[in-house]
């Protein structure tokens, strides 16, 4: 039986069982499509990274003897949409069965189910063999429970997969070293230079332009540094273990004007495109720790394992449990528009400027920049979660809806009413000052709430609490903050609210 097997751009898993044997009756198809390059406005580096990785993956398959049909974005005969590509391939190759791997996005899942149900030949969907969990495993784990706390899920994952365990006890006698992961970075340890590939991307940039794909952000033509092959991804993993892991946990939440990446792994694109599996990343990191216990402490490793085994799998489970209604949630009824500076970085708020410039220039910001600077600002200024979601989905190299949306709409914007976060991640300028050196060179004074020089985060924070106090009145974790708000003199609160509303109505003036 002659089969057509579809491989999506984020299914570049060379260890998938599909590829165990070369079969002359199997034809694989990969396609760069306008459908995928334009469903949102992506960062130029994201489009380049996906196309180059797909090309490299297809070449690897061909070199192993597999039959591959590959559509480049500018190929004249490229139908540019999934349904047409499948139909054309089925006809031309006289295919008798269509097979695909389960997609991670709801949008593509629906589309592929519809396409498959309209075909007149047998079809079959396969697991992508990437994640530790199945799509519905989290929903089953939390069945009947009110609170979906990540920590419970994470501990269960540690036990189930025997990771960082001594029998039934967690290594280091503690499940979680979160409290050790909050150091401010003051330059005391030099950050190793980033891993560079210096790929020349001039040609592919011309193709993207020729195809008319509108993008955001910036790129350097002669030194593209995201990994776009499995070999490069493995090199990033190796680099992380050798140079960054020894301090990963300590500085996980730190931010610094001169250090864009600090000790973060920058493995998210390699993972989300599936060029690396979470299992091999975690096992490599744990093996590295066990071989270097004198140099690497458990708190560094546990912090890292928690992100991938805990957060990443948890976020995916929430996505599949809550979609499609999750995409519409806006429980705080925020309706403001995103300021223009999200597209050009023109703001005097030094923390926001650094985080946005970095996002536009690198297609990357680390999680505290995404959560406590950019996301904090959009939540405090009450921007519509649809606008926030669209920006995050476009701008980051690792942004694919299944992981972007629960992190953005849920964890960062609390638009899901607390499915993910037990309280909103908001702060005044003092948290940013505690975790970074941004405030030192800012036009604003982090200690002031009102006046021309006052840090905007301060008035915005108290204004947000005041505006949303009815919504949060039953939330125990908000009680202390709401009590402080109650104790504030009405005339002081009045001034703060005037200031906050000036910022909200004209954010581009700040
Ligand atoms: P490291 O700090 O080195 O962490 C290691 C790995 O852990 C990451 O590569 C990632 O695979 C995983 N990880 C860590 N935190 C999370 C998390 N909250 N959810 C899922 N995986 C996690 N991550 C994405 O992959 N795609 C997104 O679109 C995305 N959007 C985000 C939006 C917001 C508002 C926030 C707060 C976080 C978002 N994250 C997203 C999670 C996290 O910020 C990125 O995974 C991380 O910054 C990637 O950089 P890194 O590889 O250097 O991560
Ligand atoms: Fe950001 Fe306020 Fe600090 Fe400026 S003073 S960097 S706006 S937190």
C-alpha cells in the first residue's frame, strides 16, 4: 500500500519510529506554506529558523534513503496551503493511504481532521513521540480537583519517570529549590559568550521577501545564531551543560542590561521544533550533574528539570484541556490596545525598552522579562488579551500556540481566571528593581508613585488593584495587597489613579 506521510514544520523529530526503516512505499511531504507563514505576523528570525530547519531535516531524510517531496516557499508549483498540498501529492503519487502525526495546535488539529475525513482513502494519525505526556494525561490527573497546581503534577512526573529521585525521595531531599533560584546578577560571575553558528541567511531572506511574507523584528544576514539542524541543537545542549548549567538556577529570575541571555539555555526552539526531545535534554542534563556534582548543585539542575518536565508538559496539558474556549477568555474584561512601542521599542521605561528591543532584535526574551516586565505592563495597563497573545505569538522564536497561549493569556494576563496562576503576576517597580539593574539608568525613579519622574509601574500597580478589587476580593493570596490598598489615604489613591490613567490613555508618551 503506497502511503503519504505529512511532516509539519514543528515535527522535525528524526528519532520518530516512522524513520526506523526505509520503505519504498512511503513518501514524506514537507512544505513551507503561506498558510503557516502568515496566520499571524511572525518574527523574521522565526520564519527563517523554521524554513532552514525544515530544509535541513528533509535533506537528512533524503540522505538516509527516504523519499521526500519538499516544497520551498517560492516554488512555482507550491499550492501554499495544507489541503491543496495533500490533494496534489495524493493524486500525483497515486497514494492509497494518508498518515500524519498529531499536531500540537488546535487550529491544525481541526484542519487535518477535516481534510482526513473528506479523503476517499484510509487515513491514520500517529503520536508525535515527543512529549512525556499524552494530550489528555493532565486532564485525567486533575480529574475532580478544583486547583490545578503545577507542583502536584510536577512531583507526580518526577516519580513516574524516576527523574532526580533516590527511590521514593527526591534528590537533595527537597522537591523544589525555587527559593534558591532568585539571585540578582551583579556581574560577579562572567556569563559565557553565546553559542554562535553565524549562518548566512541572505538567500532565504530574499525568498521570504519574494514570497511577500510580512514579518516583524530584525535579523542580521550574515550571523544567524539559532540552531537549525539536529547537530546544531545538540551543540547548544552541550554548550548549556558545560558552560551555563552550573549557574542556571541561581540566576533564573535575574535580568541585566548587558546580559540578554544570562545562564538560560535558549533550547526552546530546538525543543518546540522537536529537533531535540525533552527526554534527551533532561537525561543529558541530569547525567552532566551526576558527573560533576562538585561543580553543579542540585538547585541548578532541579530548577531546569522543573521547567521542562513540569512547566512545559503542564502548559501543554492545560492547552488541550481548555481549548477552544481558552482562546476567548478575558475574565478581567481588559480592552485596551497595545502601545506602538511594542513594535519599535520607543519607550523611556528602561526595563520595558530592554525587554522589547531584545524581543525585536533576538526573537527572544527570557521568562521573567516576558512575565514580570512586558506581561506585567500589559496586564497593569489592561490591554486586551487578544492583542497581547498576538504579539507574543508573533515575536518569539519559540512561540507556537500550544505553549504561547496558556503562558500569555493564562499565566501572564490572568485572563483565564486563575486556571494556571493562583494570583495575577503583577508588581510595582520594586520587584523589577530587586531582580535587575534596569532602574539604575532609567528616566524614571523607582521609588516615586506620582509626579513626572515616577516609575509608571508604581501608579499602575495600585490602580490595577483598585480597579479589580471586587474581582479579587475572595482570593486569599491577594488579601494582603488589598488590605494595603484599603489603608491607603483616599487623596493619595486619587493622585495615583490620575497618574495611572494618564499612562493608560497615552502609554506611548512614557
Ligand atoms: P530556559 O530558561 O533555559 O528554560 C529551559 C526550557 O524550559 C525552555 O527552553 C522551555 O522549553 C522550558 N520552559 C521554561 N518555562 C516554560 C514555560 N512557562 N512553559 C513552557 N516551557 C517552559 N515558551 C515557549 O516555548 N514558547 C512560548 O511561546 C512561550 N511564551 C511565553 C509567554 C510568556 C508570557 C511567558 C511568561 C513565558 C513563555 N514561555 C514560552 C516560557 C519561557 O519564557 C520560554 O520557554 C523560555 O524563555 C525559553 O528560553 P530558554 O530556552 O532559554 O529557557
Ligand atoms: Fe522599569 Fe520603573 Fe525601573 Fe524604570 S524605574 S526600569 S520603568 S521599573
